[in-house]
C-alpha cells in the first residue's frame, strides 16, 4: 500500500480558510486565555517541574563525577568529504579511536591519500567515490560500504561547500548546489544509514554545521542559511529520536566550529574580507579533537571554541500577549518591522515562553517540555500501521 504523504497541497478550488470552530463565539478572549492557563499552562508546568527532579539529581551527580566515555573501538565510521580539511582530520582521529573508516568524497585521489594515512594507523579503511548530494548515489554508497566494511555505526556528515556568496551573487544552479551539498545530503545519508543503526541498537550521527548557524555573517548568506538548517535538522532529529524512545540507541552531535584553516583558496578569500585579522583560525586537527571528545561523551552540541556555547542562545521576551490569528501575525510582523526587530515571534504567549526557555535550557529539558505539552506523538511507523489497518 502506498503511504499517503501528509503535506497540505492546494485543493482544486484553492485553500479552504480555517475556522476555529471549537471556540465558542460568545466566550471572550481573556476568558479563553484564562481557561487555557488553568487547563494547560499550570498542569503542564507542574508536571514538567516534577519530571525535572530526577534530571536535576543526575545533573548534580554529573557535575561531581567526570563524564563517562564510551568506546567506539571496532566501530565503522563513515566521513563525508574525507579527502581534505576537517573531514580528513576526522578520519585520522576516528582511526586513533580504533574505528575502521569509510572515506567518502567526490575527490577520489584525495580520499585515497586519506585512506593510506588511516591504514598506517593500523585500522581498515576504504575510499568511496560518491556525490552525497545525490540520493541514488548515497543509496549505492550504502551497499558498497556495507559490502566492504560492514554497516555504519558512526556517520559524520562533514562535506560542505564553503561558499563566499552574498544574496545576489551566484547563478541559480550554484545556490541549488550549495543547498544540495550542505543540507539535503544530510537527509540522504541519515535516511540511508539510520535504519541499520536502529536495527543494531547502536549509532552516532554527527552533523557539521558552523558557528554561522548561531551568528550569521553577511557575505555568506546561502552558506549561513544551510548551516542554520543543519542545526534545525539535528535538533529536530534529536526530538524525534526521543519521541520514538531511541535516545539511548542513537546519539547525535551537532558541531559549530569557527574558522578552520582548510583550503588555501578559502583562506585567501577570508583575508580579502579582513576576517583573518579579526578572528582566530583553528587547525583541522584541533577541531577534530574537540568533536571526537564530544562524541565519546555523547555531547549533543560541540562548539569550537567551546566558549561560544555561552553566547549562542538568543531570546526575545518583548512581545505582547496574543492568540494566534492571521491578523495577529500580520500585526506582529508590521510592528516588528517598525520597531526594527530582527526576529518576530508571532505566537501565543505560552509558545513564546517555551521558545524563551528552549533558548536557555539544555536540549534534554526542551525535549522533556515538548513531551509534557504534546504527550506521545505517533511516529511515522504508527501512522503507517494505522493507515494499513484502515485499508
Ligand atoms: N573551514 C572553515 O572555516 C569551516 C568553519 C566552520 C564549519 N566548516 C564546515 O566544516 C566542513 C568541512 O569543511 P572544510 O573546510 O574541511 O572543507 P574542504 O573544502 O576543505 O573539504 C570538504 C570536502 O568535501 C568534499 N565534497 C564537496 N562536495 C561533495 C559532495 N557533493 N560529495 C562528496 N564530497 C564532497 C570536497 O571534495 C572536500 O574534500 C564543512 O561542512 C564546512 O561547512 C568549515
């Protein structure tokens, strides 16, 4: 049976405007808000605080005891973009942990050089030529890697195009390529390799974003957009793993590095933009070291330098209380524009409060909060089962 894809397309006669039918026209907005607070906000807050107790206790223990390191010795790691720069350094660092390494790149000669250096460290390694922006190529890659090295346990989505392009620069095809390599490739590799991790009850997915995912800089607009999106992908993947009860089976780490000296061409470009005078540049080895240390203690986010974690959370509480209607959203947008605000959260107060909290709370608390509010959300698998029962 073909599963119906649940997204909302325009029907033949256009969109049907939504009516908030369940809300009685007679009840006033303050009364509705009061009911919402009494029925949802207060019970959910109490429930959330109660659920925090075991977490707080384990957090306190964690402060005193050093983080427990896991072993990835003997695991198979796959690194995209392993021919050069950070990817190459990651392959070598993973080899030092005892992983056998699949080095994937469109630059086969470079990948083979990495393979030779990895093998010199006494572990198995193979080079694979694949354009990870192409879904079919990634599916073929999975079969090839599995036949030569076995199933992948550690997936490192590293390959990316370091595009120094402003909004109006680059041809449409350049922008499509940047999005395909920097973002869609993560979807294809996760789709290809995660099911095997679930079946074998072990896996770690690493996504290389950039500090630009928290601090956007002009002159890198398409690049920055893709890195924000990688951050969103990794955070929502995490939430879904938790919803599916897989948080102890598959770990994720999203990495936010500052500048790394990888390609000379890129360094020259940064020099022209005066970036090199103002920012410290890390070596790929320094960054790879921080990433693998983070992976070994299942850190969800790795910032290089780590101090950036302190500055990475943004929030804005300066919003008026509103129940969401198209008019409210339009009002908020216009008001935000007039006030020169960079972000406008046009959402009910509780959601904005939640966004504020999610900005300052570690992810585990955020996920807990989502689960408190939403309850158990049916997984795609549950939905497919329900659909087939209905047939
Ligand atoms: N260099 C930096 O300053 C910096 C800073 C923050 C984040 N990053 C991120 O780190 C990652 C690695 O960057 P780097 O500086 O080592 O880049 P790099 O250009 O030195 O290496 C990237 C590698 O990916 C490969 N690659 C590109 N497209 C591919 C494709 N479609 N399929 C397979 N392989 C492909 C390239 O051939 C190359 O070997 C990127 O995601 C980048 O965005 C880099």
